[in-house]
């Protein structure tokens, strides 16, 4: 982990959804990162005003065609944001950003972890969990991996094609979707918020002693983590991260 600010160059970018963009950055000398870590991004205005935001890393270190000194962020634009509108619409390949990190050592998954894992994402909270899913596939890990992804509509889902492909890997990722506002045509369940009952049917059972990685808005995280404990899951095996600092503020 580096606590110093360094210069990162934008080497690629693409649209993830109508309001989200994935940005590939390079920091010379960066020696990789752990799945689930984040970085701080600092922007400085001409008058000297500075804004700092934290964003989860979406990529797996050295995987997916990235060099060890490269990583990707997926940024969701917030209508009243100071930083995210620029990152989503204004940043261009060749531009530079001030970056600090990677940061974090608790909300991470390591390839040596062989126990079953249940990932639970609310909206853009899928970003650090995607890093874990990619790292799991790159390591050809035998650890059972499952993702429950709550999204507003099919069009708001990040990484849809890749998530489908990960289900066919040697180390497969099983993905379940919950759509809160609009479900795809023919979807077997009506659109609506995740419930305690629905959660129980879509996650690994307590008997399997899975480790949970849960990321989303504060109300989502608090509700889901409470339901998991009520269902008999060990609170010490539930790791959470919230919007507002990591992966979403802006």
C-alpha cells in the first residue's frame, strides 16, 4: 500500500452503462493490487480547490490483458457530483490523475482462500466484487463462488457479458440477479426489492459456512447483513463495504 500521491495515466476507457464508465489507469512501478482494494483520486481545480474521492478497483491484478502496473475503475456518475461527471464524461485517454493507493486489507479476497464465497452487490457495489470474481477466475480457484446482484433494471447491470462468460470458466461463478424496478421480459420473478425470504433462497446456506462480501448503499448493506445473521450466518464471516467513501462518492 502506498500513502503517497502518484500520477496515473489514462490508457483506455469504455462505457459500462449509460451512466457509468470503466477507466484503465497506469502507474509506473505499481506492483499489482489485491482483489477488493480501492484507490483515492484527487482532482485540483485551477483556483487550487481540491476534491478527493475513493473508488473501488474493478480489475484483477495482472489479469484480463492488464499489466501489473495497470488497473481499472468503474465510476458511476452522480447528478450532483463534483468528481464523477468529469471522470465519466470529461476524462480522455492520455490524461493524468493523482492517485493514492491501492488501499485496504480487510475487504479483500486472496487466491489462497479456499472456502466458499458469497458475493452480494447492490447497484455499483458490484465493482469490488467484480475484482474478486476476476481474480478467482484468473487463479482457477477451486473455491465455490457465487454472486447475488441487485440492480434497478437490466440496462443498469455492469459487466453483463463478462459475468455470463465467467459462469463458463474452469472456476465458474454462479450469478443470480434481483431487479428492483424493471425485470427482463419473461423473467420468472416480478421486479421488486430484495427481501429476507428472497435472500435466503439465493445465497449459500449457513451450513456451508461461506464468507460474505457485501457492498452497496448503507440501507442495503445494513438490511442484508441483518437478514444473514438472522438466518444463522456467522457475523464474523460477513465483510461489508458501503457507498459514500469507497466505490461511490462523487
